[in-house]
C-alpha cells in the first residue's frame, strides 16, 4: 500500500459556522492532502458527529466524491432523528471531475465516429482516483479518526458514474453506494455492459446499492437508467440489496437532495428502533434488535449511550427496577468511559433502594466527567449530594 508523502493540516478552519467569533460552531474542517498517487494536492472536508471529541465511540464513514458539502447537514438531520447512525462525513473537493470520475477514454462517440482529442484532454482516470481514495485517503481517515468498518460512497452525475464504477470494479472499497443520476451513457453504456457480464458472479454479501434518475432528464439518460435497472433485476444475485428510484417530477439537479435522503433511508431502513417494543421486551429485545442489525451490516453494532439510557429509563418508570438496572449495567459495560452511563445506573440503584451502589455509580460518573471536562459535572455533584442527604 502506498503511503501519503505529505499530509498537511493546512487550513484547520471551519468550513461552515454560525458566527464569526470565539463561539463559532464548527461542523467541518478543511484538510489538504499531498497525494503521491495523483501527483497533486487534494482538499477534503471532514465533519465529525456532535460530541465526537468528548466521546470514545467509533463511527461509519460516508465518502462524498464530488465536493457536495450540503450532504453534511442532510445526514446530520437524519441521524438526529435516529434514521441512521451518526457518522463521519468526508467530502472530497472536485478538481477535474471529468478526469477523475470517468472509467475510460472512449474511442468513439454515440454515432460510432472516432473521437479526436486534444493533447490536454484528460479522461478516464477513475481507477487512479479510486486508488488515491483507497490507499491514501482511507489510511489517513482511519489513522486520524475513530472509524467503524463500514464505508458508504455517494456521488451525483459523473460522481454517480464513479460510484457505480467503484461498485462494479472496486467492490471491496465500500459497503454501500448512492449513485444519484449516474452518467450511465458513458462510453456507449460501458457500465451497463459490465454489469451484464460480471455482476452475476460477484460476491455481494452485505452490499447495498441505490441509484436514481429524474423523470425530467434527457430521455436517453432515463433509458440508460432503466436498462441498468433491468440488468440488475435479471443478473444480480439475491445477496445484493439494491433499489432504483425513478423520481418522476425531478430533473438532473432538483433530485439530488431528494435522492440523497432516500438513498440514506434505503441503506438504513429498519435502523430506528421502536422504543415501546424495546421497553416492553427489555434486555432480550434490545439484544435481539442489535444482533439482527449486526448480521445485516456485517460488523458488531451496539446501542449508543443515550439509546440504552432512554430504554432503561422507560423500564425503570414501569417499575421493573431489576431489569432496568441490568440495562444500565449493559450500558456501562459497552461504554465504560461515559459519565451518562454511570449516571443512569446510579438512578437505577437509587430507585431500587440500593443507595450505596447509587453513590458509587455517581462518584464514578463525576470522576469521568471531571477527566473529560464535561459540562454536566455540577449537575452530577448536586445530584450526588441529594442522594447522600436522602440516604436511609
């Protein structure tokens, strides 16, 4: 694997913020990578989940090939409603999309005439671009951020073509793909022919592929999308989970936001849990739900701190103290560095009359909050004093 010759945090500046003072809310950072594979500097924009620096959790990674920073807000909103997990988002700024996103340099046009290129025309370097992503960018992100073994790739138009090329010919790079209005016309439908020839023999376990086309796009593009859809229907194995979205009233540009949201919803269909069912079913239902998610996505998935606290609190309010305590204990085991996990365990013990254990849990929460400079430290101290005062 090639190494990055020089990785420079050249502009650790907020890409987007809500004010211009010391209280800026930074949601992304701009980083410049000097790529030996591409022989040029490339700019990436990295957004981490809210509270990333104060947690020890790891996250899946969404790679956006074509520089669309708007994805950050859309995905953060989806995760905020529990429709997908929180994730690290890596946006690759585009410098020469027609060069980086096209898999070939066609010899002939649609009419079969030989294409006359100028010496400066750069096309067909998608494999080189994807090599940069795989051998340099992945290495950098995995080294500098807490990542889970789950990667999603997204792109629009020519970027969607590159996403589809990665799906067909670099299938080990990503787990899921969102190709928004991909340019499937390229090189006389090269990727449609490629799918027809090879997709039936590909290992597609745990893979998910979503693509879209707008009903108000060029008719030939619509036809190519339907042809690709038909090829997947006939040739793809049952291991592949995929979806084609025909967005009837949208054009090439207007569908981008809609398709991104629908693509993420497709990939994470069933991610949001039914709190009533998990509260009713307790720890067994929780374990079953997350076991099934792990089986589907191909890596171990555990509930985050707030999820188990919320479910455990519902069980506690239902008067099932012992069961609630077991849920809170599971949370502490999964997240031993979380003040909130010990906080709720302390509440479970207190409700059950086990005041000494409640005090110990709160003392641990305060210790962790102090180490992490947690904003809730004073609240934890006040609650501990209240518990000691009410100790029987």
